[in-house]
C-alpha cells in the first residue's frame, strides 16, 4: 500500500502529530467540522502538492500560525520508504521528495495517483463547462505528462493572444499580423488537446455508460464531446480563425478554441442533465469518478489511491452497495463517514477505523 503515515503541522484544525495510515481501507469517522475532510485534504496535498478545496494557501494554515507542512510516508513498489514533504511559509511553497527539492509539481503526478470523490464533483454534471474541461484535463494529466505540457503551452499562447487583442483596443494599435502569427502555434497545440480529449472521452464512454446502467437501470447515458473547432485540419481552422478575427477584436478575447470546448451528458443523443433528477445528476458525477479511476488502472496497469469524502451520504443503501462493488481495484482507499452511517457493513479484515474529534484521531 502507498501511504504508511502522514505528519501534519499547523494544517487547518488537525493536531500536530503523525497519523498511522496502515490499512488497505482507512475510514475516518466523526461529526461534521471535526477534521475528517481536513485529513483527506492533507493526504491529497502530500500527493499533488495542492489542495482540492482552496487556492488560497493561507486558508489552510491553522489559526494563530503563519505556516503549515505536510509529510507523507509511503512505499512505491519497493521496501524503501519514500517521503514527500510540502511546506508553505512566507508566501512560498516548497516541495521535497526524499529531501530533494522538486521544482515542478507535475513530477508528483505519477508518484501516488489519487482519485478524489467529493461533494463538489456535482459541478461536473451541473456546473459551468470549464468544470467538465477541468475533469478531462485532470484525467489525461494523471497518466500523460506531455498532455500537461501541451496544455500549459496552449494557455500561455492564449494569454499572449488575448493580451494583444486587449492592447489593440486600448491603444488603438493594429496587432492583427502578430495575432495571426499566434494563431499558428495556438492551433498546433490546440489540435493536440482536441485529439487527446476526444480519444479519452471515447474510452470513458466504454466504462461510464455500463456502470451507470448497472447502478441505476438507465441505459444509453454517455458523455458527448463538442469541440469548439469543428475541424481537425490545421488549414481549415487557420482560415476559420482569420474569419473570426473581428469577433475576437470586439470581444477582447479569443472566442474559439479548446478553452471553449463543451462536454455534455447525453441519453440517446439528447441532453440528459436538464431533465435528470438531483439523484441522477449526483450519480452522473460520482460514476464519472469511478470511470476515471477504472480508466487510469486500465491504461497504466497501476492501482490508484481512492479518496472518498462523504460521497455515500446521499445514496440509498442499494446504490451504495452497487457503487462500492463497481470500484476498480485500488492500492488504498480513504473514506469519511458520519457516526450514524452504516460504515461497519462495508468493512473488511483489512479496514482500519479512526475516530475524528476536534482535529484529533483515535483508534
């Protein structure tokens, strides 16, 4: 199993101590506000050097202090214990693996592959299109480091192009020639993103629809990719971007491209989410995460770590059982539960239970 223990210092309300995580499944049980989700956040932080709850690092620091640190102890296919340490102090984040500084957190992406299930995942079903783009980009980045590099280059080019458009309107300068030069590199990187997104979604659909049917009995639900650029040919998109220059100039931004792609849930080729019940929408997002974990295992032949934050709370017992039975093989699983939930029925002989109260943990 990857995680052996986790040491936290000034991390939200958590005690200054080390948590023993030896267990195939580790259940954190406690009332709301006691620190269950904070522990999952600390585990996620030690995997990816980022939070899944906030971009404001100062929110994470325990009240009355000015820094935090998280240190994860894990085993990566060997007897040797590896250590990842993340420290935030003086508005600067430092990441270390085995006492060596890491310059780019993308180096951590394949170290401990964590798949997070949380309440905010509902946004993948009902939120803005950027949330679904984020999900697909996250899924691809978990196993394809080159994709993340492409995405970063695309975003940099897009930012430069948008700056020229704004500058042109503010200063009344004619930047059209320079903007069209940016088109070439934007299209090259954008087509790579478009191609990889399309392939990933086609693979997700092999898994997603079947799981959705097994859990709900509703068939023919799938994920539909609607790219902003309707062509795969560089020359055609180049001509299209030239035609849309005036639109971009008026809007002060690049209106078309992968940053405007749409990803939708459909049933029988018709929009599914607008007519779906709240429960069906929540299951769409939850099963999307199951598909993410399953596809990661399939393509890498590695087992992920599953982080499940109150995801079973609103499911009836039958659907809980079905979701759990359809989870892919995992290296380790961390779940949060309220005391009143029937977590005992999901326990195995490999399960460890920690009671959480006021930032402290007890066996």
